[in-house]
C-alpha cells in the first residue's frame, strides 16, 4: 500500500507543472486520496480511503419522504466522514514517508559518505 501511495505521489508530481510541488498540500492530499480510492475501491480496503467521490443528493430530494431524506443525508455524511478519514490517513502516511526519507539522508551525511539514499 505504501508503494502504491509513493507511485500515486510520483504521478501527481509529474502532472503538477509550473508550480512548486508542495505549495498546495491540501489539494495534493485530496488528489492522492482519490487516486488511492480508485486503486482500493473494492473489498475491505474501501474503508481506508473512502469512496472515490461523495454522491450528490438526487434532484427530487424534496419530493421524498422525511425518512428517505434522513437516510440519504446520513449516507452522504458517512461518505464525507470516510473521505475525511482517508485524507487524514494519506496525510499521515506521506508525512511518515518524508520523515523517513529525511532521516535516511541525514544519517548518510553524518557517516561521511555523502548523500546515498
């Protein structure tokens, strides 16, 4: 899963042209979550990153009964919560990867061998 996240991060980085790659981190995490949700959209992994997108309420929402409206709103809220948890998960994993990379670079510098990561 971490390897897939790194590959999605690389894909995002290659498509982000003309601007610093890390300047818009909320957008970056959102796009990474969507890419990971596409990869893990079936089975138990769906709960890790949430649905690919949150479904909008139907056009005839006002015509539905109150119980149907309530269930649709509840389902939409659950999807949004899954998306928010997915973004948090991606944020934590990317931060962890960056810290490990930085730690590896620093430890290699201290040994006197230069930057070999």
